[in-house]
């Protein structure tokens, strides 16, 4: 039953110690198993407050001074929370359930100790949902390809409009990733040819600079006609090809991730910590942030502005705005193991020897 849900095999083992027991294997485990709180001796409320501050751009030295904690302890909590948010993003967002018509992607450089790295982000325009990001030491096609693969895992259909900047790898890599087998008559032999998904549109914004200032901006259709792209943009908000929404998301990440602040002193050292911080900020933005532009319109006579909505709620991935505590307590089902690789092995991992056949008689 490893990795399966709804089997009714989890029972209470100790209410005092907050432990549960699995009736299938007989093992007991703590209630915090699978969460960033596992085996921490600090109160959960303090850990939640610290992670919330980290997810909203509070520098690590300020948290250390305010709570009297060790710097390595705070960094470890942020790393564990980021790894947990990575699993939550894969389990909820990257399940092919995001129905969107307009996606924007962009990349930004991050200064770290000893150099800089590139971070590529993608956004669903209608719900403002962050679809994921990738980090690489080089701004090349491999970075864009991994981002395109992550975006494809999120989408319910591939007939989207993609708006990007003038980086040439966006066109080549998204064209390759968003291919599907060509429909062929029944009985055809051979492997079907891969063609671009029907309804996929691609628009590029090319900016020309003079003396470090934008001198001209041109909109160029790369897949589909300009009329089709403009019609799709008008249906999702806008008039021409642009990347304004994802650029605003870049500003959100720079304000909420202390290492991304321009001319800041909290420089990052390792890409692993940057990746954890990216998923922590992105997941808190998706599930725990009340986005003002997504609030439901209410009559003017109402005393409040409208029901709060997060990007995940607007995308239909959840039914309410989460708290950071709910996010950190969210349990992700473990992956089911591949039992085929355990065949022919005993419980200790040794290969089971074949059965001996009947003893042959030897004549002398």
C-alpha cells in the first residue's frame, strides 16, 4: 500500500505523542512525518512565522536578530520548507489540470557569490498562476527546454498562446516540446510524425536598445497569424503581444526572495538554496497570497471589496486560500516503488539462489 491513498490503513497509535500506525506494515510514525516540522524541537508556530518571513523577503540576519536563533538553523528551515514546496508544486500544479489560454515566460539573472545564474519563470495569465521555474548557470537552450517541459506537465491542453521576449531558444525549444503525434488513418504502419499541437500560438516581443534604454519595441508572430494572436490576447486581457504579467512576477520574486534583491548584501552561495527559495516563494504566492486583481467583483454597496482569491483558487486547484501552516502541513503521497526490480531478491537484498535440481549420479 506504499504510496496509495484512501486504503484506510492508517490508525491512531498514541494521541499523547501524536503518532500513527500503518496496519499493512505495522510501523508507527509521527504526525509531522513528511512535513518540514519533522524531528524539530522548536514550536511549530515559531517555525511557521520564520518560514513566512523568509517567503516574503525578510533577510536572514534580521530573523536571527529578532528570534535569537542560529543562522544555520534558519537556513535549514528555509531549505526544508523549499524542498517541501517543490513536492507540493509537483503534486498539485504539475498534474495537467491548469486550463489556460495564455502563458508568458521570461528569465532574469541572479547575482550570487562568485558569479551569477539565470532563473526562467512561466505564468498562466488568466489565473496569475506560477507554473514553475528553472535555474541554470548559463542562459541557453537547455534552460528553456526544461522550463517548457515543466510548463507542459501543468497544462490541461497544449493549444495555448505563448508570449516571450526575443531570446531565440524560446521559439526552438517550445516548438520541440509542444509536439504531438500526427493523427493518421487506422491501419497505418510506422511511427507517426510529430507535429506542433493544434491551436498553439507563439508571439515574440523584440526590444531595441540605445544607450541602455529601450528605443523601439516590435511584436512578431512566430506561430499563427497576427490576427489570431491578437484575438487570443484580447480574450485574456490586452491588445498586443506583451510580457507584462511575467515581468511583474519577476518583480514579485525579487521583492520576496532576499537573494534576488538588486544591490543587496544577502547574496546566495549555492544553487540548491536558490532553487529551494524559488519554490518556497512561488508556492506561497500560488496558494497563500490574496491577489487583488483576482478578487470576485461584488456590488458597490457591499462593505468589503470582494472574496479573496489566490492564483491556485482562481485556477481551480483548491477551494480556499491556504495559510502557510496549511501549506507546510500538506502531505504529499510518496511515489509508489517499482516492484519489478525487487523480484528474485529476499528481504535483505540478496539474490535468491535457484532451486537445486535432482542429484545426478556419476558413474566411475
